[in-house]
C-alpha cells in the first residue's frame, strides 16, 4: 500500500511541477473542438453529434496521456529502480492507472465545460455524463496502462500504443457515446438506457482491472 | 433488377463467397509451399556441407563433443 | 487415451478435414432446404458462420496458450499462441470477405453497420492485426513472447465483451442480421454442425501444419548454428 501511495505521489508531483502533459492535453482538446466546428460546419451540437465530438476528442487527448505515461521512467531510468525496489509490481500498475485517471479527470474538468460553452444549448445532461466519463476513465486507465507498458519497451512506441489501444477502447466509446447521445439530446436528457451503459462500463472496468492485475508482473520482468 | 436476374445473381454471390474461401486457402498453401521449398534448399546445402571433407571433420568434432557431454551427464547421474 | 491421441497424425487429420468439409457442404447444398426468407443466398451461412465461430474460438484458445506460457515460461506455449492467432486472423479475413459478399447479395451493399456480428468481427480483426507489429517491435525474444502473451490474454478477454457492446449499440429497432430469427430447422442445423466440425478440423490441421513448419525451421537453425560453431 505504501509503495502505491509513494509512486502515485511521485508521478503527480512531477506532473504538477513540470506540467508536461496536462496543459498540452487540454489545449489539444480545445483546438480539436475548433476543428470539429469547421469540419462539421456546425456551431451548435446535440444528441449523437455532440456526444460523438466530445467522446472522440477526449479519446484522442487521452491517447496523448497514455503515450506519455512512462516518459519519466524512460528518460531517467526509473524502471530499473522500480525493479530493484521491494514493492509489489502490481502497485506500480495501480499507481500508474490511478495517475492516468486523475489526468483524465483534470482534462475533462477543463474540456467538458469548454465544450458546453462552444456547442451545447443546455448543461442539463452534463452531471450524469460526468459519472459515465468517470467510469470510462477507469476502463481507459486499465487498458491504457497495460498497453503503454508494452509499447514503452518497444520500438515505434508512439505508433504502437494508439494502434493497439483504439480497438480495445471501442466498447468504452460505444457506452460513453451511447449514453451521451441521450443525455445531450436537444429536448433535454433522456435516461432511457443509462443503466445499460453504466453496467457495460462497470463490466469493462472490472474485467480489465483484473487482467491488468494478473498480468502486469510479467511485463516488468527482464 | 428483374426477379430472374435476382435469382441468378444470388447464385453468383454464393459461388463468389465459397470461391473467396478456396482462394484464401490456396494462397495459404502456396505460401507454406514456398516455406517448405526454402527449408528443403537449406537442408540440401547443409547435407552437402556435412558430406564435404571439411564438414566431416566438423561433424566428427561435434559428435565427439556430444559423446563427452553424454558421459559427463551419465557420470553426474550416478 | 494417450494411445488414441498418438494415432492422430497430420496426414490423417488432413484427410478427415477434407472428408468432413466435403460432407458438410454436400449436406448444405443438397440436403438442407433453401431458406424461406432469404432464398439461395442463405447458403453462405454454412460458410460464414462456421468460419466466424472457429476464428473466435481460436482466439480464446490462443489466450489459454498465452496463460500457460506466462505460467511456465516454456516457449512452446508461445509458439502455439502465435500460430493460433495467426490462423484465426486468416479465418477472420475470410469471415469479413464472405460477410461482405453476403451483405451485397442480401441487401445490395458491401458493408452493413447494423449487422452486429460483422461489425464486432471487424473490431476484433483490427485488434488482432496489431499482434504482428507488436511482436515485430520488441526485439528481445523472451520479452517479445511475454508481451505477446499479455496481449493475447487481454485481447481474449476483450472479444466477448466487444460482442456484447456492439450488440448493445444496435438501435433497438431495425437491426439487420444475417441469421433469420428463430431456430434452425433440424436439417439445416445438422448441415451447419457438420460444416462447423469441418472448419474446426481445418483450423486444427492448419495449426498443426504451421507448428510443424516452425519446428522444422527451428531445427534447421540449430543444425546450421552447430555446424558453424565448429567451423
């Protein structure tokens, strides 16, 4: 438990001090919104278009975070230190995944209000959407940490991580966009299949947290 | 499309699907055949090397070494 | 049981495969009746669905081999996982192509986003297609095998979840599925099961074939290295 807290604290402290990833992710998201405004030639969005633009933008910004998850370890040789330290390697998985969730939350705290400002007529559906996004963040963190670890130790890592990760994230996109389509509907939020999407997200999170917990050790052996 | 053409085209599509499957299978066989040819070629060159006087000498050394390893292992087991 | 298993050789397996496939497709075309709704185009069902079923099972088998590889560290399990995924990806390609032809024949379009099985398969195919660049990008052989195994396990867990998710994404009205609603009449079911058995045998035969070829290549490499070492 102590190893987990220490690792997480280190990551967050480094990020807060150097601000390597978060501002770039937020900027990327906002710029992408502008691109969508012109790409779709729309100034206001609702329903499935709003949901799609928001989820896709958050997804690609998240890929930036995933790519940079282990950049500190790579540059400063941190992996060897962790291998030698007497902590359960699964704690590294938990710490990295938690850091990723926190980065994604920080991103969403900036990007979602700006999205609402740019495109939405009413902010009614945003709170339940936040719950959906939180669950999706956890799922993304689980698979993202796994794939980021694999990609980090290989060549062509910047290309490999998104390539492998994107198909894996399709169920999350289906759930988040499916919920968003109804929550951001023009006539006001509709909770029709909200429970279904929550359940799908919960299932995805459980399965991939389990897979990560079971297999992460094998990724760090040398 | 008139109904008559529709029936004919259904058969075409079914034939097309099964043909695609057979084609993939044949392509696979062709690739494996190429691999097999490569293995055969290398086997032949290794056989020639083993039969050449120099190869015989090396094989003799290999067999000698293997014999020594075997007896060492037997000795360790006993 | 072990003695019975040792009677299975690649040649016998291949012969059995051809026999069962021939029987299955003879049944499909001459015994099973033509589908009342779809007509003759439905005959693709006996090709497309067995291919899909066997491909998906193949990915599951690969995940099991991968688990065993991580547990034991024995590279033979990694080889089996690799070959299982390789053959299943090829089967998957056949699924997508036959599915597109079936869509064109049924609805006049080469692709149908509302067909949940086809779409799920596309996603699964796209995922497993990354297996090759993944292996290629990791040079150290042991690490490559381990990473590949973690991938195979992750992807294996992903497959059923993905099918569920895509099915949930369907609009509640107007999903366009290949299979007609309701169960299959007995004769169709029988023909289908024989075709399924044939495809499964084909899969195992190809796996065995690939593993044999790999082993031969590997042995050749060992001979070459041993001879060069003494030179």
